[in-house]
C-alpha cells in the first residue's frame, strides 16, 4: 500500500494524476505510459469481476500495470459513484473504455465530471466511437475486430489466402499511443486555459489513420491495396529470405545509395543505361529485378542468417535476421541497452520483463513498484479523499469495495 505522498518523484510527468477504469490492453497501456514516466496512476478495477488480464494466460498485467495503484470499487452504486466523483476533483486525466453513452447512463457524463473539475481531460477508448449510428456504437469490440472493421486486416496475409490480424494487438497498442499523446497535449492546453477536454478515440479510426498513403491512393486514383505477404509485390530485394540454417532475414534494396553499394555485391552494375544513377529501386517485374532476386536467394541459401546479415550490412543494404526471443536475449545491442530488466512483484518475488522506453537523459523513468493486487490501495486512496476508517469499513460491508490477497495467477 502506498500513499500519494510516498510515490517517488521522478520523470517527465511527476505531479500528474491519472485515473483509468479500463480492461485488457489499450486503456491500461496508455495509463502505464503515464505511470512509467512518473505520474500517479490509479487503476479502478471492477469490485465484482477482476480485469481479464489477471485471469488470462500470461503476464500482461505484470508488464503493463507496474507503478500503478489499485482501487477496487463499484462505481455503479451511489456511494461508489460519489467516491469516484470526489476522486475526479484533483485528477488530470481520466481514461475509460466503454461503448458510446455508457458513462452517461451511469450519470457520469462529461458535463457532470467537469462540474467537479473543469480542467479534467477525459479519454474514451472504444471500438466504434461515442457518436454515429447507435448500432455501431453499441457493438462489442476487441483488437482484431478493430483491425477487421478498420481495413487493416484486409492488408495483411498472403495473396489468395484468408486475411489475418497483425500481432501482437496492433489496434490496442496504437490506440494507447494516440490516447497518451493526445491526453498529454490536452493537459498542457488545460493548464493554459483552465478548460478540460473530452477525447473520443475509436480504435478502427486509429487504424485507418495509420495506413500511410494507401487510403488516399484508393480515394484519389482508385488503386486498391494488394496483399504482399512476406515480400513486396512490386520491388525486388525487398522482403523475407530463407537461409541455409533455416532461419530468415529481411532486407530492403531501397534508395539510390543502397543500390549503388548493394547491387555490385550481387554482381549487378549500377549507373548503366538500364540502372542509371539516381535509381531508387528495381521493379520485381523487370529483368534486372528478377536477376537481383535470383542472386539474393542463391546467396542466402548458401549462407547462415548471421552470415547473410553481416555480408549485406557490410555493403550498405539494410538487413536483419528475423529474431525470436532467444536471439533477442543474446544479442549484444539488447544487452547493452538493457532492453530486458528485473523488478519486484508486490509479493516480493522477482520478475523479468521489458524495460521502460524511450530512454530519457534529464528526467529518467523508473520502475518503483510491481503491478498492484486487487484493491491493495483502497485504504490509502480513500483516506486521501477524506474518508474515515469507519466509512471505509462500511463500504467493504456493502461490497462496494473489494480487496484480495495476492495470487500467482491473478
């Protein structure tokens, strides 16, 4: 249990207070970025049903809830709702994950929250948005649904094969980054104007916004996106190649400088009539492109992935082995930059996971606490709000508050 005054002061966001009532990935990860950069982050967890990240296989909650405090309370009941509103009074950012109109039904719409705190930044993450057609607003959604509806899934997979989602959880993590960035901007604006903001983030729209030129190519020229699978459908020397040791590399012959150095390595002359100076790429359909493909494949088939990587990098061609976790653990760059680290769970056990990124020189981030157990900070948070020990005990008796001992699975 930790009171706000006991939270270490560090990072770019110390002094910022964030509350989130979210599950799964998108909302919690947006809040986690705040927590890793020094903010006081309170995770409101359903008093009746624990977050699915605790009961699903794996360590998602250990990785993406560290540095947070936990308040397990039922905000649908009058006493819980009043505590929630009290909590909002000095909160900078509130992040929710709910279908359109759900908080309004609880009597906790934007205007109600702004009555308590006019500078509050409200972030609403949903699959289909808070406005529009009711049929869409009320649809359930998870990451792959957002990918399917947002046009993203149709872009992924192999030609002629079923479409597939990109892993892991692209829609959730990209939505979290949008939620984090826009809410930080809104906090900055609110400190200038004393006026809050309500951010309506629909996951399918995030995915449409991050599809580069392809939506515009279709809107302006009617050009559809063609699935490419593991290799560019248009350009030579741009894709995945299998190596002698049955491992893979990915490389890109892209840019005049790359072609100038990389083509001679494959025995192809650069600066000729067919490949004049300034050429940025070779089309797969051209004789020169076909020749480059043949020679890359032959080279890869006679060398290990590590040998291929070193050879092409030595000739200025962007190239990397396709790494699995074993490769990452042993790679000297991963080790040098401490990509993996170790911290303590709240039960005192050590746990290993991914470090905090990016790295900051003047205001470094830190891990000061493992992911909280269910309701472990109830007393501290409610005492900060002015509740007495007797009032808190009464809330437990009415099952408005919940607290559970630490379990390895949840």
